[in-house]
C-alpha cells in the first residue's frame, strides 16, 4: 500500500511539473507566432487550427475513457483491449481527419489556410494516437514518462518555430511546427510503451461493437461540446477579416492553456471522490468536493477580476504590440474560463455518480444556443459577440451540471470562500487600477501578494485548508 501511495504521489508531481513547464513553453511559442505572423497571419493560423481541431477532437469518440475502463476491468486481456482500440482509433482518425482536410476546400478560405489545415491534420493524427498510448502509462502509474514526452514535444515545437521564423518561412511551413510537436510526443511514447505491451493491429469487429456501444454517449457529448467550444472561431472567420480572427485567437489560446489545469486536477482528485462515493462515505465525498470547489474559486476569481485592469498590458506582453485590441476581450474570456473551472468540477462529479448521460440534453441545448448566438452576434459585434456568447453558454453548462449534481448527490456547497475570494479580488483590482504606470509583471506579482494577504486577513483560506488541498 505504501508503494502504491508513493507511486501515485510521484505521478502527481511529474504531471504538475510537466504541466507547468509545458505551459511556459506554450506561452513562449504563442508569443513568437503572434509577433511573426501578425494579427492577419495569426488569424489564418487560428482558422486552420480551429477547423481541423473540430475533427481532431471528434476522433476521440470516447475511446480514451473506454480503454482505461476496459483495461482496469479486464487486466488479463490488456493487450487485446489496447490493440483493438488503437486500431479503431487509427481507422476513425484517418476517416475523420481525412474528411476534414477535404472539406475545408469547400470553404471560401485563402489557399494558405486550406493547405495549413491539411498539414495540421497530421498533427492531430499523431496526437490522437498518442492519447491512446497514454492509457497504458496511466494504468501502470508511469505518467512521469508521458509528462517528459509532452515537454519534449513542446520544446520541439518552440525550437522549430524559432527555426522557421529565422528563415522567414511562410504560414504553411510554420504549420509544420505543430506536426513536429506531436510527432516527437508520439514517437517517444511509442518507443517507451514496448516495455509494457506488445503493439499490433487487431480487427476483432465484435469487440469493436462492444467498445462503440460504451463510447457513443461520450462521443455525442464531445460533439455537442465542440459546437460551442470551437464553432465561434470558424463562424468568425466566415464573417470577419482574418485580422479579427487573430485578435480573438490570441486570448482564446490563453483560455485553452489555462483550462487544462482543472482537468488535470480533477483527474488527480477523481479517485478520492470515486472511492468515497462507492463506499457511500458521503461526508468524505462532500468534504473533498467542497475543498476542490474552494481551491478552484481561490484561483479563478482573482484571475477573472485581475484581468480587467491588466488585460491590455497582458496581451501586449504575451502577443506583442499588434494585439492590444485583444485586451478588450480578454476579461470576457477570463470570465468564461472561471466559469469553466466550476463546470469541470460538476461534470466530473456527474461522471463519478455515473450520471453523465443526463448532461447530453444540456450539451445539445448549449450547442444550439451557441450556434444561434454566434450567427446573430458575430456578424454584428465581431469578436465581442463571440466572447460573450461563449460566456453565456459556459454559464448555462456549469449551472446545468451544478443543478444535476445537487439533484443526484444532494450536494450543497458552501459559498463562504467564494464570497471572500470576490471581496479580496475586488480590493486587489481597485489597487491595481491606482498603479497604471507599473510594468505588468510587477503588477501581477503585486496583485497576487495583495490578494493573498487580504484572504489571510479575512480567513478566506488558512494553512490548514492549503495543507489539506495539497495532501
């Protein structure tokens, strides 16, 4: 038991460190791309990426979660399960990504956007295969190797971008950097996985049917999620100039990077919550969920309110002087990010309760609501319309998941830390407004110090709470 706890702790540490380093490398890469491509070029880049990401995410089809579940339930059949699901993933990736690469030629985009999408399709192919490979490392508690591979891939991404910029390459050439990223990630995992499982193609169609019967609700939910999470950039690219897509795409990239954290954290907390729910230890279940909610609010609320006075400076720091206009929409997207933190908590809660299917109708409603909103407001208000529709839809999903969590678990969370976080963040924001001439890095550090001190003073958090969260 002690060895198991040690392995889990080491895996957690490596995942956190890998995520921190990967985030830094990702932000550095965005900074280089935005400065080199400019708002119009980055708009083309964002359009090609968003279009193919739509199909790249669909490729998942819920196979990742089903693979984890099946291997845990039938460890004696691990090789059969893994190879069949890997083969099914290859088939689905070729069909969906190939279809997406062909479909983009029917859209009124410039040739460089269309060919950039074709190139980035290979990136999504390697990423989709690498995702299935990670199931073996996750089951074997060897996620440190995955974190290492991910960091190596992001480092390769950054270095290839530097190289292509040095040689003044075109957008289509720069797009190969995304392929370098995922190819490195995939090859490292492919080389390391041979120690744990023998890889080969497997064509057990009866088992494929069993897998698809389990995965279709997840796949349907993913499809609905995609509509309101990715359609905004695509619709924006059809109605507005590429420069406006670039202005929207830069802060949206920041959102995408940040929201990987609550997913990772919930992946770490999920075993504790699941064990408590299965054993019907409701006190422990609600206590762990409350602490996770408090932790998310402590992080999200100052991020949302602090972005209001600093948004312009943050975007100029990250994306360059040509993206000052992005600062106007960063607060809205940060508000959406804060809402997503809560939404992720509640949707994971429903998975633990085995009630994830109850969210399908709300995902469908969110998809319809977002499409209506995007088509009404994007032509009139450009990226402002896209950003605020995103806020409304994310709020709808989070509230729906929260109400369902309450219905099935009788979960009633305390908002004590929530309100104290808002008070501390408002004080922080007011002080930041009084110091507009300071460099943005110093303002961010100052904001963190003020927020932390106020929270300690009003007992928004204490050493005991932080210690329990870390434990």
